[in-house]
């Protein structure tokens, strides 16, 4: 176990260095105007290194959130931190996509925090304040980045999976969604007349472009690996107890929805990619734990090689 932790730490450190190096090559400044309101102030920081530093710090906070989730709710039934190492490797491999936008890291962290809160509501429909907070965070994110809105219905479904869905909890969710817009509108920060609908562009709209080859390849590898691991894990988890099925059920739902959105809303891939990496890391770590006696590490090593190649292709391609 100590050896696996050491390997995971090495993966994290090497990936962090590689990711920072790639970000300094690819960064083009933080884009804005991708949220629900055009009146939200544009973010255009002059100090790109400071902006990248904040993004990198948030990536490590995501890893910390994953560790807290696993330690608190024992999702993987192991003390290994392989999921953290895999997450960082995939983040480095997808640096070409994540370099210019911090909204994906924020979305990933928000969903992880929401997942932690939802787990605490298991069979507790009276925890309306916690449910309110989950939807408050997601709704606030929608003002900045439209990708957040996808996870509002996902969390509603999650309330059912956590067996905490009732009329009161549903009303708490609705109020949580409305509150950020209500507050910002009341203070004049946003105008309801500036409400804009998202422009959705599928991956098929980009296949004819050579510049899209690398992002498509990175996304495809992660989606395929995550989907295969998820399907394999479902067979084993189906025979577990109700709590384990519920906890892994909401994580599986988030994983599948994120995979779908990466294909359907490819034009906003930078917003989904960190969460896709995070969910895939969870699923691969679960697959490794379940199939460790069947030399599942061959699959992990193969993926590490593939992501290393994707990274090199991105940097020097």
C-alpha cells in the first residue's frame, strides 16, 4: 500500500510540472461571456501567471476534495490515492484543452462539493438547507458558465438516488436555483434583458478541422476509458448493499452525463474536461480495486502511456 501511494505521489508531482509547462505554452487568457447573462463583467486578467497559479491551486483543491470524499464515505474501500494520480495524469494529458479556461476546474470542484453534501443527505429528506446549498452553488455557476446548468437536473435525480427527495427538499432546490439570480438582479449586477441562451455545437461540427484533431483525440480516449470502466464497475456494484449502490449510482450518473455532454456540447469542452478527468479517475480507480487480482494494472499502465503520448503530441505536435 505504501508503494502504491509513493507511485501516486510521483504521478501527481510529474503531472503537475508537465501541466504547468504546457499551460505556459498554450495559455491565451481567460475567456468570458459563456454564462447565462451577457451583463456579467468580463474577466481578463493581465497577470497570466497569477491566473494559472490560481487554476493550479484549484486543481490541487479538487484532489483534496476527492481524498476527503473517499475518506469520509469510503467510496473505493481502499486507502490508495491512485485516483488522485490518475486525475493529475489526465489533467496533464488534456492541458491543451484546459489551459485557457478556469471554469472547468471550478465546475469540477463545485460538483465534488455538491456530491459531498448530497452524500450527507442520504435518507435524510429533512436536510433541506444542505440541498438548498447544492443548488445555490450550481445556479451561481450558471451565471458564469452555462455548463453548470447540466448538473442541476442531475442533482435532482441524485436526491432521488440518495432517498432524500420530498416536496420540501424539491422546493429547497428550486429556491436555491432562483436565489443567486434574484440577489444579483436586485443589486443591479445583472439585467434580465441580457439573458442569453447557450450555443450548442456537437463534436461532429469540428471533425473537418485539423486543429480539432488533438482535442477530439484527448476527449475520445478519456470518454472511452471512463465508459468501459463504468460499465465494468456497474456489474460488481449492482450486487452491493443499498448504500453502496446509491453512492456509486449518483457518481455514475455524473460520469455518464459528463461523457455525453463532451460529445453533444463539444464547443464547451474546456468546461467539462476537468470533471470528465475527475469522474474517469474515480471509475478507473474503482476498476483497479475490483480487478486488482486480475492484473488490471496493465490497463492502467497502458493508459498512462497513451496520456503521455497525447501530452507530447499536444506540446510538440
